[in-house]
């Protein structure tokens, strides 16, 4: 599965299971702004979501994506 498919799958899961505000702009900026200028690139591996606040009206979470330094072999 390609990384974009995994990202879309994670977003679908969040949409179906949380009723709080999802900040799509921030999620998208990780891929479109930070990643291309970071010196890193996506690598094969699981995406990890950590939820710190179980209240869906005031959700706090982190999304971790697998990355590697550009031009580094796995």
C-alpha cells in the first residue's frame, strides 16, 4: 500500500471515530510543506496515532509517520 493510501485510510478512520475538530490543513501541511524541505522522505512502515485526550469534543493527538533521511537505504 502506498503512503498516500495509508494516510487516506488513517484520515477515514479519524473521521469515522472522532467527533472533534480535525485539522486537515495541519495534516496536509506535513506532507506538502514540511516533508519536502525537511531532508526526510516517507519510508515503508506503520503510521502511528497517539490520542492524549479521550474526549472527542476536545481531542489532543499526535500522528507519527515513518520517515528516513533522503537517499538513505533501508
